[in-house]
């Protein structure tokens, strides 16, 4: 059962909220792989960041491609960072560093999609991202 809480922030969402159902399960990615990507991304972000934060090219780069049948979906670094920054994956060692070795080998991240949305589910939460041209409105 999924509970969707309504809050005052729903009206602050820039655009249409993702649907609650209908996502197609594409594949599962080992959480250790996601944490390794996040760790490498953090190192790159530190190396190439400016006063404005990490470069958009790093955040929007697709770092995992998931394929099921005729559908291939790329998962951008922005989603990987969101999963780890919000604590949706068990992830930290005692020093608070991202450490893939701190999760069990069977821990997964599930990738689902709709034509207009990407959904990445981890143990403690989900990240949604609009797919395609954000200026395009589908009716």
C-alpha cells in the first residue's frame, strides 16, 4: 500500500505531479552500483564545481542505462544524487562517507518508467524525473 500525503508544498511543484500508478518495471540495479556511482560523482563534483554548484552537464549525464524489451531508459546522475542525498538508500559508513560495502549484495534499486516519467525506487523512498523535453506538454 502506498500512501500519498497531500501538503501545502504540492502547489509549489513546478508542473504536473507524477501519476500514482501505471509505471512499468524495467529492471533492478544493485544498490552497490548506485552508491559507487554516487561516490564517483561526488568526487567529480568536488573537482569541477564552482560557486554555483556542480556543473549541469554532470548532473544531467545518464550514468545507468536500463533496458527491458524495446524500452531503454537512462538514469541521470541527478537521480543518483537525489537517492543518496535524501537517504533513500542505506549508505553511510561511520565517517558518513558513501560506501557501497555498507549495503548487502541483494539490496536493489528498482527502475520504472512511463512515457513521460522515470521513477527510481530504493528501500526508503522514490525519486521521480520527467522524461523528454520539459517544455513539452502532453494532453
